[in-house]
C-alpha cells in the first residue's frame, strides 16, 4: 500500500488501471486499497477529533482542580489563623 500512496502523491489523477499496471495488480485490487486508505483516513480524523476533545476536557479539569486547590489552601490558612486567635 505504501507504493500506492507514493504513486498517488506523484499524481492523484492516475486511473485505477494505470495504478494497477504500475503496481502489477488489478484495478479492482487498487480500488479496494484506495477504499481502505479512505477508511483509515476517516478513522484517523475521528481519532484526532476525539483526542482534541479529551485534551480540552483535561485542560478544563486541571483548571477546575487548580481553583479548588487554591480555595482549599485559602480555607486551610483561614482555619489555622482562627485557631491561633482562639489559643492566644
């Protein structure tokens, strides 16, 4: 299939018959390989979109966690100050 990709990069307008002759196979086999390449590209595009969505969710979760940690530190410090005032 790598040879097919190289040929298509050279000239995407080659017919299946021309590609088959260059690859020593049948036009039907070339058509099947091209169909599989298209399916693989669609799957990769879907994976990329999903990965980007997950990355955005991760960033949002990290930002929310950071806010909550800052709030926890603030409240912890406040509790310590209140406790110190009670004991003085």
